[in-house]
């Protein structure tokens, strides 16, 4: 087993939330290595886990899309 660093982002539970994030990454020329999203059965939001070719830049860009901002 191998450990890798990932970025975890809380997304709003709204249609298009994932598209907004992936479009922002595309605009900034950040490649996604892998991504998966989990949902909460309570309807409060989702968590997105991803690894990119620049996790530091990804974290910086995506802080504005986290739940509550």
C-alpha cells in the first residue's frame, strides 16, 4: 500500500457544484489525477477528495468553494 497526499473539499449540495470546481481547475491548468465525491444522507453537503498535479495550488484556489464560504 502507498500513501499519497490528497485535497479534501466540502462542496455545497447544489447541482453544478462539482462543475464549478473542475472548471476552475481547468482554467488554471491543473490536471486532476483522480477524484471522488461522497454525499451526506442528511443533505448538508458533499466531500470531494482529489489529487492533482499541484495540490498546493489546488488548495489555494478551492478555499473559496468550501462549505460556508
